[in-house]
C-alpha cells in the first residue's frame, strides 16, 4: 500500500495550481470520506496494537512503525459513527499533522483522485456547526465528505492555547492595539484557536471561511476605500481550503496593486520543507505550522514591528 501514495514532486506541482489530491476511504458504513494526500505518509494493513491504559476512548492503541511510535485513533468512532470492529482487516492511514505523526484506523482505502479546490465546496450554512466535516465534493456521482481532522485531534489530544507572558506585555500590545487581522480558515476549530491568540495580543479580527471569500472581501474593501481596509495589518491564512487554497489566495493578493502590500502569513497543519519553498514561490511573508500560540504571536508581533518601521 506504500506505493499507493503519489510522489512529492507530482503533488508539489498540483499545490501551486489550486489543485490537490484526495485519498478516498471508508469507515464503518458505506459513506466515502476524503483526506488530502499531502497529509498522508503511508497506508498499511493495521499492525497489532499495544493498548494504552486510561487513554482517550477514540485511541485504540499504539503502533511502532519504521522507528516511530504513534497513537492509533478510530476515525469512525471519533466523528460519531460506530467503532471499528474488524481491526485485523482494517487499514492504517499514517498522517502528519502539526509536525506530529498519528495513525487513523479505517475500514477500507479506495483510491486517489485529482481535484480542483474549486470543486471542493464548503458545507451549507445552518444546522451543521457541530459537524466533523470541513467540506464536500462529488466524484463519480458519489458525495465525498472531507473530515475536519484538526477538530478530531483537538478533541482527542488537546491543544495548548496558553500564551506566554512575554507576548501579552504592554510593549507587544503597543504594536498590535486596534489593528485588524483577517483570519482565513475553513475549520471552525482552527479559526477560533487563531482568533483567541490574536485577540490576546490586542488585535481585532475578521473571519473568512476560504480564499475566495477572503479575496472578495479584500477587493471590496480596497475598491470602496473602506475604513476597515485602512486598519488591516495582515492576513493569516490556512493553505487547504474549499474553492480557493491559501497559495492561490496569496498569489492573487500579490497580483493586485491595491492588495500586494499586505502581509500574508500561511498557517497550516501541512508539514515539511516543501511549504517553505512554496512561500517564496507565491509571495507569502512567512509559513508557520499549526498550532503553537507562542509561535503565531511571535510572528504577528514581528510583522507588526516591520510594518511600523516601514510607515
């Protein structure tokens, strides 16, 4: 199953073109789900697991694979479906999120499909705010549900959102007070995490759910000389988003004479040196891996200081 994952070089070419590869899989039912191949390191038959006493009920055990020990989560149970029964016949999707490796137990792995982010659609508004999904798409007349893995990890492993005192001191607040930051992320968990960090250091926030919504908002503000545009200090954007990803959003900002001066921080759970090279390619100011409140606050304050020195 290792050869099932496409080469990094191929995926690199897709990422700069508002495209992605989606790994399709099934859990305890017939519904098909998807995950970005960029987060997948390997797909293998589930090995024997070592039980971890008093662990979260979603964690089925621990596996040691190619020199790395990782927790294995029952993804079906994590999103509110039936727990996986046939562990021996199940597959393990080994992923890297936020610079950490973890395994997700799934019933079957289908195939990889090449999709445009334009065809990945956000969830309809109303009544599904508690969903474990971030988006949906249709492939061969079948609805594919894309799981909000960040929410799963936040609930199972937890996230430390505390901010060190050095970032909430008055001299830091002086750089950020009354400044506005646009947060762009399709995950409600991620948006709220970033929002809380930004507000702790004295900035105000405005939210967008994807790159297309953010670009429309920015273009409208600029063309109408909106006072909010004058207060806008920077954009903090996820990379993986429906309709328009963070790379494409950044590239469009840099091509627009009214917007190209804006600071753009790409803030994502995608790991690896590839992202650093893409930052320069699309014109972003910085890349930060999710989620460290201190790392994010440090970056914001550094960029705020740079803006003040330029003005």
